[in-house]
């Protein structure tokens, strides 16, 4: 069966450190992978997209890697800040041309001042 | 810019009642989606539309109907609400189908008693 796995346990991290989240998938062949941020009571907000032919993408303090052999994406927040506390969702897409996204359950990050 | 607006934000329904959730986007996006988010389940696609006048089933379509009579609006209907439909519903839109970011609304919290 198809699975997208993100760690269900919250990641507690000290301010200034790098937070690393993992997204593993099975029985998918995504053409791209997206990461979203979701705050309590709000809708997800897009952060980054990485395509299958890209190894790494960066945006400000965010970095995403995509390993189609390992079927894994890593999401890094460097120099983390309390404002980075949120739930981060990975989403796989590109099964068809309709941008239908398959979402992981999300991984909560808590940045401790 | 309003982006994606969902109406209502909260609703309590009795089992068997019907209701319609409205999603409106002002970005001239072609693609629109309805997701539901349940604790421990992540976001699951209910129905989607690739343009005005089109609709298609997603992962969990049973018990829901949709219509896209105007490009900017995507309606989600529950004909006979059931407690299993208690959830947070998110509408999203994207410019095209391939790899573009999805813009989400703020969500509708629906409780069926």
C-alpha cells in the first residue's frame, strides 16, 4: 500500500540549532515533493518545492533534499527561531497532471527559546 | 488580496442534515481542491476540479458532492451529514496542475452530532 511517513513525535529543539525533519514514502513515484507549514487553526502554507531531478533546494533558512533512490526527503530549518514552531507537512505530487497532492500527517516542531 | 476564502468557518450539524461549504478564490486559478483533515490522518483529498464546469473524485469522495459552476467558486455539499464527516475541511487552489504551489483557505470546522 502507499504510505507517506513523517515522525509523529514532536521535535523539540533549542533556538539557534538546526531542525531536521524526515519524509519517507513507499509505493509512490512522485515527480515532485512539496513542504508546507501549518499553524494551529490555520490552513497549510507552501514553503518549498523540489523536483525528482533535483537533489537540493534552498530558501533562506530552509533546505530540502530529495533522494528518489531512498524514497526520502529531508527538510532542514537552520538557525531555528521560536517563530518556526509549527507543524510541517510533506506532500507528494506529479502522479498525474492535476497537481493532486498526497500529504503526510505532519511533524510538529517546537523551538525552545 | 483575499486569496482563498471559505464560508462558514464553523458549523454544527445534526445527523441527516445537509449543508454546502463555499470556497472562493480571487487568483484566477484553474485548479481547485477540497481536503479534509482529521487527527492522525493528515490531509485527504475529497474532490477536485481542473477548470470551470469540471469535477473529479479524490481519495475519499463518498458522502460528498461538488460543483464548479464558476471558475472562482468550488462548492462542497453534504447531502445527509454523518458523524464520520466531523472534520476540518480545507479548500485549496493552484494556478495549473503541474508542480505549482497550492493556496489553502483558513478551513471550516464541521461537527456532526
